[in-house]
């Protein structure tokens, strides 16, 4: 039984979808803890209601990013995680934390990386006039939003889209994509060989053409 630790900062919608899928689909894994840097994060109450263990490591209580990262890493490591899942965790983690969990730390980003790393991805996509947008699940490396890509969800950009409508559809695609990727990892259907991600035939079939999920 693999151990999952999920890090959140806000509502935790991706966290909840992963936790539900883990239980309903009987993954060979359990969510050992949900940890937030924000004590008032709505996702903590939702996780507690699901019977999940919750913890808070508030970044404001530490003088430096390195001190916070060290404290957070200690709490994460206490659960012996096979996989650490960033699910709307709004802190940039330093190289010390990332290296400590290298190969078992993943994130979801609301764009088709390498396009639009960082913040305000939906507004930037609309400003750029792209015809497709979406979400990317990737392994985390010290360089922001630049780790090896595991899978992506493609969302067409409609002529009448604004930032809010596009964000809503991208988030809906995340709720399908992220649990599918986590399930594949805990079932040993995803491997990282250097900087290259290998997917099993089952994962490729699940994601369709070129490991991409197409969403309406």
C-alpha cells in the first residue's frame, strides 16, 4: 500500500478528486495526510470531513523559505510518502525540498507546458490568441514549471471565452487528468528515466493519442 501526501493552499478541489478516486477505485494506496501552508484553507475542512489526516505548516511562522521548506519536508517525510502531490499548493519550493523528494513529487499546472509557466495562465493564453489551452501534470524539478511532463489535457479555446469561462473548463479537465495520473503512478504504470517519462501501454490507452486527454 503506497502512501500519498497531498499539499494544498486553498479549496483543494484536485485533492478531493484524488482522494475520492483513491477510495472508490481501490487504488493500492492511501492518502496519509493533507498538509497546507494556510491554516484557513477550505480544503482542510473538506479533507477532515472525508476522514483524512490534516496538518498545517504555516509559512508565515518561518523567517526564511529554506526554514519553511525544511519544516514542511520533515512533516511530509514523517508519513513515508511514495508520492507527494502538489494540488493547488501556492508556494515555490526550493531546491532542497525538491531534491529531497525527486522522482516522487508531482504538480499540475493550468497550461500546456512549456507554454505559459507561472501565474495568470488563462489570461495570457487569451492574450496570445492560442486555439488550445489546458493542463499539464509533471514531475517537479528546481526550475519552476519545467519538470518532465507526464500527461496533458487539451481544452479548446472558444471565440466567446473570457478568463473565467476558460479557467472553469481547464479546472474540469484537471479533475479528470490528475487522478488518472496519480492512479497510474501508484500502479507502477509511470516511470521516470532520467528526464524522460515512460508510460505503460495501459496508461497510453487511458490517455489516448500521444498521452493527451482531450476535453470539451
